[in-house]
C-alpha cells in the first residue's frame, strides 16, 4: 500500500514538472500594439501592456519580447512562444487556440490624396503594402486582381507609399495613424481611407505550449476580469496621448 502511494506521488510530481515554470510571451512589433521605444529601447505597447497585466494577475513568471509579426507566427508554430495577442488568421488558428477576445480593430486601405478608394472593386489592379504574414481581409489576400507587397512594419509601408513604390496600404487604422504621428506626419498626407472590415484581436496560446489546462483557464479568467475593470480602455487612452 505504501509503495502504491509513493508511486502515485512520484507520478503527480513528475506531471507537474512537465508543465512550463515560465510563460514565454511574444508581442507583435507593430506600434502602438508592441514596439521598442527609439530613445530608451524599452518595450511597450497596447498588447504588450495588457498581456503583462493578465499574466501578473495569474502570478506566474514570464518574459515578454517584442518581435516582428512573421517571427511571432513562427515561434507560436514551433512552440518557442506560448502566448500572444493578434488577429487569428486561418494559418494562426492551425497553430494556436483562441482563449479570449481582447480588442475589436478597424482595418482600412489608404493611399495618397490623389488616390480614391470608395469601394472594394477600386482596389483591382493595385499594389498594396501589407505586413508580412498578416491577413487583414481574406478577400484581399485571395484576390488575383490585387497585388500585395510585403513589408516588415507600418513605418516601412508608409515610407514606401510616400515614395510611390505602391498605391496603398492595407492594415489596422490605429497602427497607421499612430505610425504617421511618430514619423511627424499629419493624417492629411494620405487620402481618405476605405474601411475594409472590423476584426477581433484575440489572446492566443500556442498548441505546443507546455502549459496545464489550469494555467490556461487562469489566464482566460484574468483577461476577462481585466476587461471588466476597463483596463484595456485605460491602456488605449495612454497610447492615444503619446
């Protein structure tokens, strides 16, 4: 009887040790959701801050590193990263599971003032700058009549658009506006945006994350509680004023 109890205890301890003791968070390097400030190099951003608050409530040790969008997707896929906040494209849904919706965001296409995009069909024959690996609108991504030129970030997209390397940018309106401001441009340097859709950014956990179901559920509960406490609105206000 004592032997059976000892064996059960060993199995229980081993099973606990199989789960990660530290949570590896990756935040997409797209301002204002995640970025490294140019002056002090300190990482910050809307998703960066909210993810930190969620995990701090859970009470587990964690790292949160800002990385390029494509790198975030790769690390979720291979299990180098446990958690992020982003749009769940078809590709992302295959490598991570959706834990909790975080923020609804507006996606647009915008060009130079000389360009006019009033409807989806106006994009046919055009080349649009788009963040590598990001899917802002499935119709645009799948369209044979719309060309996508992949960039690393919105700063690069804006500069290439102003240099007339392509005819428009597809992306998150909040990010484009924020990056314009950081570059010292007013919004009227670009034309009127075409509203493409609104999409929900989700807190995601990699399918290969070495986390117990209990920890994942505590992460979800923490995110729900923080949303009810309007923490996301407080964070949004912080980055609106920068």
